[in-house]
């Protein structure tokens, strides 16, 4: 817990073991049964990791004593000797295997004496080292290392591109049991211990092991809306409880996760192992199912969607991860941020995993570079192509949207809770020559290299507009459809509208003057209240044809219904070891009773995850909960609350609490709450 841990930036881990980073000297002290004689005594250290330690595989390490230390190899030097104790400086190479090592000391006295080995009973945890220039995960900026390795809380983004929501996530990579859980995940995977020196291999393994379909990984995905027997994905507010549960229950997948949960847990694991990592959200994220690198939408002769052919989809948002490393396995310039996605979508080499893919390669359309670059390229920069069925059953291309996917790619900013837009890292500016070259380069390697049709008349535009922050849950959803006529002549069109998550269709007709026309579109609450899924999101599809020019109008717009926040008001002094409280308030926005409401509260350094069963909450009723706890860590801590309720999801709140040093103490288990106000 002393100098080694501080110098190796591992003093935040909840553990009394020696946790160090590779490629950096550490110190150790050995007490012998008699004074050590350098002239006659022979001593070396032995480290072993994995189920079958072998010197040839690097899993059995013999560390010799040397007179002078050299960099980047296993070696030890006696730097101090007093009585029966010797103090050693020990070096490790920058490509050492990461994981848990057992430590033994081998000692031989006078010549001919048998070598005796002492098992120390102590373990050494070796991690990747972003502070070492020789390590492939080296990151130069101190502020970025503080954010992407040492920060144990963050922000995850969700919603739609016009209504970006944010929620706080407790990564908790230093919490009790988490390092052990992360190494347990590696042990449970098929990768041998000898493969753990390469961050590309480790990240690829973690991408597979965070989901459960083919390897009994950490999280079971569920998009059905029925979360019986588990926890709703929107109810989680951190990774600690998930990883701890998986570790304690011998690798039984935890129920349930969706993309932001998979991403949050991946960030925790990679930061814990020493790989710089961040969660990233892509709005209007394409899911290409046939490796065409285009997103295809099919209509019949009457411009109605052909649902069984529309296997490609565009998600309102999708959350994955960026991790930082050099890529010596790729051409120069491909290092830096790498995209990795643990959400099980498509298999890669027979396993549900994705990445790491160089973001530089994605940006330039170099989809032939590993791993899974075509899939991620399509997520952020595929063109959306609309096809119509002809009378003979063939299809012709009728429209191409070049700016349909990959918007407002977001992550938490370094050193603040602000949103940082990183779209420019993934793609060149839309319609720029560089961006079109990247798309055309990528398409050549897809399954439809000749997908593009000749241009059509294009003087009418359709745009959907939100008023203010958009419609609220519990009220009618009101949007405006703006139709622009860029020509000098009137245009006549019929627009068909359809909402994807419910059985609601409509037809809007009218003549567009030589400028623009705004059409009010309303979806009453009583028509969507029983149809929504977790994200309270709707997809509005508009399609039509301009009579005079036969121009096809096609547009898809997603929007979400905003949910209320949970208000958290700290009360009392925030001092380590001293009890304080927080008043937590939530108001039901719906004109109906919420059933079986559970409030989940947690805060790193404040209290462990604690679910409170509230029960039923009446229409427009307010719930007030008073939470008592004892802060255990100094600094700005985040108290996070989330609501677990089938009828209302993505309801959460956060409060920053500045904790001062004083005394000591751990968590309080005393909980009180008042009944809701009808």
C-alpha cells in the first residue's frame, strides 16, 4: 500500500496486495534466516501465472540478481542490506504478461548445496502501464490518463440526435473484488495466459466475454421489454454490482444488459487492467447485416415498407467503447483510439465480439484492416439507400441519403462532465471530398460494390422539427414536418407517415408552394402509451413522391419522449466517517399508477448499491426518500439514483458531494424513507 502502489498509480485499488504496472521498477524486501553473503549465496525470484506455468511461454519467470539494472527485462538488484534483510529493486519488461503471479524465492548457499525454494504466499498483480513509453498502451497526456484510466465515474449518452440525454455511470474499477473479477473473466475465456501480453488480444477477449451468447460471459442481453428474473437494463447505474455478482456466482451471466450497460462494464474492465478506455455513443447508428456497407430500406410498388426485407436497421443510438493502444500489427498510423463493441450484434470469427478496429482506418474507409472495421464503418458512415420493387419483382434504387447515419458521436470530456463530440475522429465532414473517397473506398470491399444509381430530380426536401426539447412522456407527441420546395414552381406530393413502434399510420396530403410548407403532426398519448419499449423512442417514417418530377421523398426520424429527472438534495456536512443524508424526490409524470417501483441508490465512496422497494406510485404522485450514509472517501463523489419500473424507464439523477477528510468509517446500513404523497 506504500511507495510501490503510489509510484505505479495503483494506490486507489481496494486491496492490500502488491499491484504494479509492467515496464516499471518496484521494490521489495526479503528477510532471511541469516545475513546474505553475496560471494557465496545464490538467490533468484520466481513468478508463476496461469494453470500450467512454463518458462518458454513467459508464464514462469525466473528473475536473476544482477550488478546493474538494465531497462525492459526481468532482473533484480540488491540495493540495501542490513542484518538478515535485503532490499531489492526489481525490473519488469514493458511486454510482460498481465495477471496475477505467485511469488517464490529460490536460495542456494555454499556451492553444491541444494537450492531451496520458499513460497511467499503473496501474490503480485501485474497491469498494463499507460505511464510507460515502452508499453503499447502508453498515453502521453496526464489529464487523459487521469480521465481514461483513473476516473471511476463517467457519463453515458443516449436518446436521439436532437434530444441527447446523459446519465452518470459508476465504473468503480478500483472497488472491492473488481480486479479479481476482471482477471476471473480472462481466466474463464479461451485465451491462454501466454496471450495476455498483447492488448489487442486482451481487448478482443473482453469484447467477447462481456456478453453471454456463446461463452457464458458477464451480461445477458435482453431487448424484449420483459425483464422477469433479472434487472431492467435501464435500472443499472454502475458496473460494480454486475461484475461482483458474476464473480461471486461462479460466472453465471447477469440479467440483463443493453448497449450502454455492455459499454459501461467494458470501460470498467479495461480501465481496471490498465488500458485507457472510454464509452462512446453514436447517434443514428446503422446495423449492416449483409456486409454491403450500405443501409438498405425496401418499399413495395405502393411505397409501403417491406418489413421482412428490411433487416438492416438504424438505431436511435448505440454505445460502444474506444480504447487506446499502438497497433504494430497494422500499417503505420493506425494506432491511437480503437473501437471495440461488446454488445452482441454480429459474430466475428464465430464469436459475438467486435474490434478492436482502428478509428483512423474507419475514418479513411480502410475496411480491409482488422478487426471488424467494415461493421463499425457501416455504423458511422454508410449511405442509406432506398429501393422500390418493380412489377416484375426486381428492385430499383429510388433514393440515397448520404448523411443518414453517424451523428453527434459523443463521449464525456476530459476533466469535466460536459459532452465532447468526437465525430471528426470517425469520419471526415459530410459531403467533403475526403468523406466521399472514404465511402467509395469502403464500398469496393462490400457485397454491393455497384449499389449507386444515377441522380434523380431533387428539388423538394422533407425535414422533421422538434419544438424545444421535444415531447414529454405522458403527453401528446407533437412534431412539425417542414416540406421545402427549392424550385420556382409549385410541387404536389402525398406523404405517408408511419410510426415504427406502434400500430399507427396516417396520410398527409397537400400542394407545396414555391417556398415551404409546415405540417403539424400529432400522436395522442393514448395511442402510444401501451406500445413503447425501454427508451421511450419512436421512429417516424415519411415517404412519398412529387407528382410533377416523380422525385421520391423518403425520410426516417427518431425522437424520444423525455422522462423526468430524480432530484437529489444532500443534507448535512460531507465528512469522512460522519453520517449525512440526502433527500431524493421523484414525481410520476404519467396519468396512471406506476407498479412495483424500485429506487436504486449508490455512490462510490458513499454507499454500496442499495435497492429500495417503493411499491406503487399514483398518477402524478411524488415520492420522497431520505437516504442516510457515511462517506468513506475524500473528494468529489457522485450519489446516483435510478428508477426500476416497467412502465417508465431511463429515469435517473445524480448529485456531486464534496467530502472532506475527518476521522474514519465505512458505510451505514440505516435507511429510512417516507411514503409517497398522493
